[in-house]
C-alpha cells in the first residue's frame, strides 16, 4: 500500500462516507473509490460493505484499520517533527476553544509569542455538541476542554484555567430569586441532552444526571450551540450549569445566572492527539506547564501556581 492509499482507507474508515472523505483529502470521489477497489483486489476481500444508503467496515476492514493506524500516526508525527526541525521552532498553533474562552487564554498566548517569536496562535471555535471532531480531523492542533477527558486517541495536557460555575435559569423560575443555588437544587429539574456525539462521562462532569445525594436530574431537549442552550433556558424548558466566566461575556433576555455554591471547580486543560506533537505545539504545552494554572473564578485573572 502506498502512503496515500493508507490515508484514503483510514479516512474513509473514520468518515464512512465517500463524499466527505474526498472533500477532506481534496480528492475526487472517483479517486477514493478507485483506491479502495485496488486495495480490495490486492487483499482479496472487501474492506467496506456499501450500498446506496450506508458504508460500513467489514471485519477485514476493522482489522486492517487497527493494524495500520498506529504506524500511520507515527509516520505523520515523524514527518511533522522533521519539517519543524528543519525550520526551527516556528509555525502556527491552531487552538480550539469554545465561545469567549480565547480571551481568558491571552496571558498564555502572550508569553508563548514572547518566547517563540516565529510562532503564532490561531483560535478556532468548536461546539460542545461535537467536541472532538476538529481534533480528530486535525483542524486544530490542541483544544481547551474541561476535564476529565477520557476519549481514545487524545491525551490531556496541563490544566491552564480553573473556575466555578453558575446555573442558567429562566427569569421567572423560583431559583432566579436566589443569591446562590446548590447542586441539590437540580433534583427534579430538566437539563440539556447533549446528543450522541458527546461522550457521556465528559458531559456529566459539567452537567450530571444525579445530584450529590443521588436524586435524579432529568435530560430534556438537545441543542447544538451555546445560544441554542440559552434560548431553551429562557423558554423555561431546561436549566443548565455553565462555567463561571459566562456572566462576563453573555447576557440573554429571559435568562438569570445564579452562582452554584457547591459545584466542583471546572479545570480547563490543553487536550491534543496522543501522538507526539510537532515542536511549536510542544512549545505551547511547555509554556503552559511553566506558567501554571490561572483562576478565572472571581474574574481577577490572578495566577495560581500551587502544585497539584
């Protein structure tokens, strides 16, 4: 197999769609189909079951993907590192972040640029409703995500931000009149259903399905974006735990944000693919470790350097 054919096979195994695979690799759909047919003839068996409505890996295809993927990732990482080494530590880190969080990362980005003048950071927004797609497709090099992150194929780097949480409720909710609420106040309430693309353990760290004492919290309607969440809250259809920085950046008609006095701190970590990062990305990770985490709980942007 040529390296390009391996890339086509692995991308199709992930996308399970010929059109999306062709678009992602900047190829024609006919080129993708031709490559797969050639590999199947060479191997003597079908790699995919396909019809007019769906594409699925065969057992042979599953085994081939499992065998090829680790080696392919090592080759890509080695080529990236060699290219970076030839240029020195330079390049643009594509940093994935949700909503207004790039503003809370300015302190880290500024120091990184001072240390590595030939490097830059480009912030790319992603949505909680499909949190790993841009890491998986390499649209970003690293993402700022709340922890814990236990997704296969990614690794959790240093924690860079910590903050408390607020509860978004409709203005006419009895909870809106409270100075603070507790996690137990979520008992019997309806919260967001994040959808099937969101790993349950990751989302439940922010929005659990039970209170600390074990009482049920109901899952309700789905939303794809943060503003859709706020619209559901304003309509009284859900309440939603959010992070403490939200009141700094957002107001929404009909929504009140009430501090949660006993919520666990949110720890925002830099998350990246499990393969070795190129030098300019590793330099950002190293800078973050050197500087330590920063608290945005009280919006003072004071630096926390206490060890774990």
